[in-house]
C-alpha cells in the first residue's frame, strides 16, 4: 500500500486547547523571528470543537499569555462568574458548605469550551496553521534507519472506506502520512496513540498509574425565573455512597442556559454502579429538580478526565515528540479545571520546540527543554500543591474533606509526603460481594434513558467500518466480566455501546460501536483490560454544539 506523504516542521495530533495553543505560539514565535515554520494540526472530529466537552469554567491565565488582547479579538468568554456555591446533599436536603479556596472563581468565566476552541482554531488559521478536521491519527510512524532510527517520524491518518471485514470498500481512500521534525501529541484523555508511546519509550516508569473520572454533561435551556447568570454550584454527597469519589456541577451561562454534569471517579469498587444513572438520579433531588422543571434539554455528552495529577505525570518528551494537555494528565482536580493547564503546556512546548528546531536546528531528537520549562512554570507548582487531595478520598467522602482542609489551610499544599494512586481497573470487587443498586426509571422530563441522550449528542459513525472497540479475547466479556462482575461495561459506558444479548446458545456481548461517544471509559475501567479503544474513521463520533 502506497500512502501520500506530506512534510512539516511540526505536526500536532488533536485540535483541543493544548494543541491549538501550541500551534498558535509556534507561529507567533516564527513571525517574531522572521522564520519559516510549517505547522499542521489533525483533528478526528468532524470540525474543530466537535469532540470538545468540559464543564466549563475557564481561568483565563494562559489565554492572557497567548493573546493579551483576547477581549478585543472577540474570544467567547461572555459570562464572568458572579457567585460560587458548594453544597452537601442528602436524600432530601441540601446543606451549604464553605466553598474550598480552589473553587473560588473570581476572575473566571463560564464558557462553552467547544466554542472557545473553535475561536482558537480561527486564530491559528489566521496565523497560517494548517488544520485538517475529519482526519484521525491512527498510527505513529518511526524512523527505520540511520541516526534517527527508532525516533518518531510523524503520524499516519486512518484509511477511509474500509469494510467490516477489513477489506477496502468501493469508497476506499488510503490514509496520509504526515512527516514532521517534531510531533506533538495532544490527543486528550487516554489518547490511543499515546498508550503506544508510553510502552515504546517507557514513559510511565517511576510514576503512579493515572487515575480517571468520567464526566457526564447536559446543556439545558431553563425558565428565566430560575436562571442566575454567572452562578457556579458544586455538590458532593447524594446520590453516590460515601466511598465513591463523585460530585456535580451546575454553571449558569448566558441566554437562560445551564450546564449540568456529574463526575464519578473510576476507582469505584461496586460493579453494579452506573455513572450515567447516578447523574440522572442526581437531577431528581428537590434542590436540583426545580432548576430543570419546565426547561428543555439541548445537548448531551460524556468524556473521561485525568485525576492523577502531579504524581501521575509521565515523562513528557521522547525522540521526535512531546506530550501536552490532557494526554499528559494536566488537570487540577480540586479546582475542577484543566483548560488553563492544557493551554500553558502547549505554550511551553511551543517555546521549547521553536528553540530546538530553529536555534539548535535539530530533527527527530528529544526536546528536553520542554519538561525543564514546565517545571519552572506556575503549572508545575499548582499541580504540586494539590497533589494529595484526590488520593485522600480513599478514606471516604468525610475523610477526604477533612484531610483536604488540613492540607489546604494548615499545610498549604507543602506536606512532606505524597499520597499515591492505584490503577482504576484493579478496584472492582466481584458482583457477589456488593449490594445491587436499583435506579429509578427515567421520566423523560428531568431524567432520560441513554439512547435518547446519545441521539442529541449527534453521534454518528460510518456503519460499515470495522469496529474500533477491539477485544483482545472475545470470550472474556462472558467468561470473566459477566460471570464475576455482572458485565460492568453495560453500566459504566454512558452510551449503551455494550449489551448482553441472550441467544439460544447462551449470552453474548454485542458492541454497538455506532453509539460511541469517544469517552474512553471502557478502555480505562475494563477489569481485565481486554478492551482496546482505537480511532474510528475520521469525522465519526459526537458533534457537540456549545458544549
């Protein structure tokens, strides 16, 4: 098979906040120096922003570094935060708690991160960045000979028009090779190519396993009388049990819109738990239900997020490339914010890459200056200070809150110890050891079933393509997952992708890959790590509006 090849100085995988920030800063530096630098960004979503999902309250710190005049440029940060609330929920009541300092949002904005990213894409293209949406990076290319042997050479995009049997169909188009002097991986959380890089270059040696949460979000248009533009509210407690790390957010945007979501840590132990159902049940709480009664649900989505923080950050550079943004694990969990960190990592990567390529004039070598720059930045210090808060919740909700208060107020994030993480997939207990959870049926007004939710995410995949959710052993879903854990994939997936079907010969696992939201939860939580999430055809997946 012959693939067309294109040459660039820098290829960036993923048009999210980190990737676009890196592209913009590279072009800014080149323009300032009067240098020529070709930069290409590939994005698997159908358009820039199609796969972007976040709460989102944005701290504009990194944006101001990138564009000091972002207001004049019309960046879509339209709703400054006016009030923060933090609630503890019981079954019927809500108790107001002091807002943790990390959740104070003075100077921050409630945004649609998808729209912010679309705006960043426009700024990047105006600077001469080439952006190719609808192209999924499916393979890392390596130099095969010479001094650079074994270093990253670039990426290849996936073939289009392949049939379910793996053979080229009538609309077959081979992928394209994009060669680069340096390749930047900004794939988002649990990047499929990044997993291979971790293994090849041993990037996770000496660091904790990454731990994750799943965030599920809806966008609503609510009655004007209950809308409070600029209000942010977070809750802990009900409906999840105290041994589950989880909580909600409600952010009141402009135009009577409210973003509501629920995050569940994927280190939960009860295989009967369904993060999706917990979210739907949360909305029925008396304190919450009132916001949405008489309103209209506009959009739905879900994605995994990194919660490992400082102790889970991998080695960030390797011969021929670097990791930035969520791919590298940059998220401040207590702040519930990662965009400012993603953008900052992209900026620092660009500074190091530019020096490497233009001053040092190297190709394919390792950009060691990137990690050095990050460790001298505010990002590193911010991550370090909050490193113990997420793992402290191993002691349950009350234990975690108590420790976090001591760590924040007394120790100021400078404790002489570091708490550690465990891999999420190892934490499930057998179904027989755990109490079943009975969830209420959706009412179709406040709470909804999964398929109707997937429908409004505008998720779509070419039906005849090979399944991108690959099982290493096709027998495991029945022989292990169903037998021991009561098929947890049928509950942790927020899109109904995995289904147990009863045939005359016995149960079998059916994979409805068409529904996949690209959240990566299955890749993370499967107890035997039997599911490998790979990119489908470019342009597939959700198409999030205003998320």
